[in-house]
C-alpha cells in the first residue's frame, strides 16, 4: 500500500516557487513508487476558503487528515505563514490532524525569519494533533542556486528523525 501524501500550499499565487520547493522536498524524502502525492494549491480555492460550510473545503480537509504525510508550505508573510494557510487549518477541530506526520515549510526573501516554520507553523500543527519530525524547513531566495543541495540535506534530516521514531514504533504497546 502506498503512502498517502498531501502537499498544502498557502501561497496566494498559484503554481508558486513555494509549491515547487514543497514538491521537491517530498521527492527527495520518499522513495519513488512508495507514495501517491496530491497537491492542494490553496490559491485555486480562494472562492471557497472562507465559505462556511463548504463541501469542497471539507473534502480537502478530510483528504489531508487521512494522509500519512502532509507538507504545509507557505511564503513568509509578516514573520509567519499566510492567512490563506491559516484559514485552511482553522477548519480542523482539536486533534483534526492526529496520526498525520506534518512538515512545516516556509520560503522567504532572506534568513531574517528562518525560525518561522518552527516557531509559528509547527506549534499549530502539533496543536491539531500532527507529529512534526524535527524543526521546520526554511528556504531563502539566496539558496535557490543550490536548491537541490539544500532540500536534499533537509530531506536527509527528516528521514533520519523518522527512521529513529520508526524504530520505537516496533516496541510500542498496541
């Protein structure tokens, strides 16, 4: 059975560089053929993101909650994630992401807000019940010329953390 992976992109511009970074992270982290990934580019859902209730948004929220791995990616706005991503995450109840391994990702102009995904987005994901396997991933524009190297290093760090947790899982009482 393939892993279910969701990539949720909170950039107000569709098909953004932030989306490409999140997709690349998943490609570097997981073995080809072991997962099925779907991308939810929230810029394509601005007409419904603030509609309550919304059957379409409820379906997208359920899809993410049923994922094994979810990457939540946002450009850095005012030292944090976008309101678009926050509006999507606000639809979850407490523990709405229980059982999901979640990786927070931010992109930004420089390293001024490099702690953003760890300090702002990771705590929200944990509050929603997700497991975050390490600090958030931040990519600055100055790193774009060596993006492959930077994303590969981040994927290796997440892989090491997840592997260690996986070893514990074999001994956990059911």
